[in-house]
């Protein structure tokens, strides 16, 4: 593994911790906005003391996949060059909390049964 790959992996791991922490904890999300340097240190992202940090709140879209991560890695590496670090922090994903009916639960829970093709031959 090259140094760049190692740095990218370390950044990706820490960035993921920052995202999940900001989604799981309102306290961490507030610290990320009010004191980003300290909040990023908590998850393993060190920023030089003289550097500027810009937290950019975004929304997750259907296009927010690996391209989003690649763009974030590029912005972080650009920060090494310019001294201004931009970190994209998407709002937490919205979960569908609609209630399931009995048919939905049966499908999810493996409630489908086909009597004729099982090894028990209980149908014959």
C-alpha cells in the first residue's frame, strides 16, 4: 500500500466516523459547527493550526454515492495544498418509518412457504 493509499484510507475512516457521529449525536453535530478543529480531532482528523476549516452542510441525493466520497477526498487533499479544508457533512438520511402490515412482515420474516418443493414431502 502506498503512502497516498494509506492516507486516503485513514481519511475515509475518520471522515466516516465524523459523519456517523454527527448523525447520531446532536451534541457532536453542534461541536462540529462551533469548534470543527476539536470535533475533527475526536474522530482522528488532524488539521494544521493555521488552516481554515469550512463545514459544508449538504443533502443526500440519489447521486450521493462514491462520487461524493471521491470529491470529499479530493477537497481534503486540496486543503493540504491551500490551507483551507472543506468538509461535506450531509444531513442525516431520512428513514422510512411507515408501519408494516402483516403481509410485509411475513415477506421480511421469511413467512413465505411452498409446500410442494420442500424436502419434508409433507404435502404428498
